[in-house]
C-alpha cells in the first residue's frame, strides 16, 4: 500500500471511529466541506475553465473564417435616375478566408495554450493542497485552543479553591497575609490568562468557519498520519518530482518557449486563400425613366490569395520578440525560485514535525513529573516544609507543561500534513474524499478543446457558500478535558492549622 492509500485509509478509519450518538466532526468531514464550498477553490476551478478556452481561441487562427456584409443605400439628393446614379441599391458580400501558411505562428500559440492548460491543472492541484493544509491547521487550532481554555478554566478553579483555603488558614493563624496576597495575585493572573485563551479560541473557531464554511462541532482527534520520510533529503526528492506548484512553474517555463517561437513567426510571410461572393440589386431603380432596359441585379464570385509580408513595423515585431525572450528568462528564474521555495518549505516542515514529535515526548514527561511534583509540594506544605508560593509555582509549571504538550501535538500534526502537501500528496484525489464526484478539470478541457460552436455550458459547477448566516462563536468548551491533562483539585484537610502550625 503506497502513502496515498495509507492516508486515504487512515482518514476513512478516523471518520468511522468518530461516529457516535453525539454529533461530532471529523477531519475527513472538514476536508469534504471545504472542498465543496470554499470560494478559494471554486474560483480556481473557474479560472482553470477560462484557461481551457485559450486552446480553441489559439486554434481559431488556423481555421477558415467566414464573413458576410450587407448594405442598403438610397440617394437622398437629386431627382434624376440615370445609369450612373440609381436611386437605390442593396449589396451583399460573403468572404471565406483560409489560412494556408502562418510561419508556425498558429502552431506555436496552440502549443503555448495547451501547455498553460496543463500548468493550470497543476496549479489547481496546488490550490487544493494549500486549502487542505489550511483545513488541517484550522481544525487543529480549534482543538488546541479548546484544550487550552479547558486547562486555564481548571487552573482558575484550582487557584480559587487554593485562595479560599489560604484565607481560611490565615483566619486561624496558620498562614500570613503575604500568602493570601500571593494566592490572590496568582488567581487574578490566571483569570487574565483564561480571558486571553478564550479570545484565542473564538478566533480559531471563526477561522475554522472561514476555511471550512461551517462552525466547528465536537472535533474528534484526527487519524494518525502515514509514515513520513526518514530524512529531509528523502522528502525533498519526492517534493521535487511531485509538488504541484513547482510543476506549474515548470510548465509556465515551457510555455514561454512557444511564446518566443510565436513572436519570431510574426516576421515570416503569411499566405491566405480567399473565396468571395458579391451580389447587388438596384431594386428596379437603375435607368428608371430612361426607357433603357438594363439588368437590375448581378451575382459574382472571386477566388484569390493574399500574402502578408512584414517589411517594416516600426519596431513592433522586434519588441515583441524581445519581450517574449525576457518573459522566458523571467519564467526560468521563477521556476528556479519555486524550486528553492519547495526545498526550504519541505525541509522546514520536516524539521518542525520532528522537533514537535520530540517536544511531545518531553512535554508528556514534564506533565507527569509536574503532577507528581505538585502532589509532593502539597503534601510537604501540609507538614510545613513548603510554602504557598511553592504550591502556586508548581501549579503554574504544570499548566505550562500541559499547554506546551497540546501545542506540540497541534504543531506536529500540522507540520506533518504540510510535509505531505509539499511532497504533492495532499490533493483531493489522494485523500479519497467522499460526498460526490470530484471536480475533473481534464474532462472539462476535453469538452472545449475542439469546440467551435455554442456559447453556453450546460454543466453545473460547484460554487462557494457564504458564512454571513453563521452565528458568532463563543468560548464554551465543546468536549471534556483530556483525562491525561486533568489535574484534580486538592481538597484534603491540611494537617497544620491553628495552634498546631509550625513556627515560622
């Protein structure tokens, strides 16, 4: 099973495992919603359909053209009808022009247009990849910030209980006013941190709506990513072959070669065969009143050829060639710059992913150690060997390690998916999305490539949806706190109160 199939299977398993009586959103469902309703993607699809029309437009220059002219003229001045001045006449002319030789201009413009269609198809894949990466980031941001709000709410509750206990112990003389002030200050700070965390959660949920189109429900944990490359060099090797954005730039570079050839062809002669037909009718007014019977209408046909040989164009043709060459040089450099960007992005994503994985391990150990430390500090405080400040610091260190853990989990998943995207493995056809047929730009191109008649399009294409009707988000928690992050509040009876307090 290749990496594409593994990622598709993992997303399917994640969707199935997320099914429960309570409505829950899975990452796979988020992908489908964004794919069906994102204005960014539907705009890119429409732009690609416009690019497809460049091929029939270019081909039209090499096909016969037919034109018809008709007119009616009536003398407004003078009253004498003569053979030289009929009172009225109507004319008609039809011309058929057949390109015979264009110096390669049509061939080059058609190939340039075809290449740009392929470029657009790669670009559309790149847009999908960018969208899905944004979906993963928005999805994981909402999960992370939901967890951070839960941790901060829990911390506020713990510190509030601590403050009440500190005040009680102060009343019986077990603690000092300084202990109460320290507990009060730390509680106020935790409430401020909670407000900031809630604002971040609301922001993440609003961004989720922007990217995916609907408010987040209860977000299930995403499925594990498939095995990623063992080294950054292996990742870069795949990315240089499959990254859709890089492939699009390379196709643009190829298209500019045809642009140069087309510009040079404008210096060559062009030969057209011309077929013509002429008809006129004087509507009985020719020679009227002269007593001379003359023919009132006639039909004639012509056959000929035209040759257009540019001799002097004021420098326009030469400037066109130079411009095409400069644009080719620019495309070459842009492709090279895209290659650099892909290499840097791939290596950076790999580094963030690996480092985040290590941070997860370290943070998990820190959370476990800080839980034990907090329990120990509380116990030692109960026998007078630790201060209230020691407890407050231990609780803050535990919170910090828990926040670091959920942040690293988010960073690792987002970076891992970004690495897949950089390697060209995060498009709709590789994720195995359900919910209907995928948009096929190749099929649309096949229908319009040789089309010469008709201006309508009977096909129905996806359109983006508005989010104006979605409600403003709040910071209410969507799910219970992960048990591994939960820290029970210490409500045990202190051993040292009143006259039994140790001397300080």
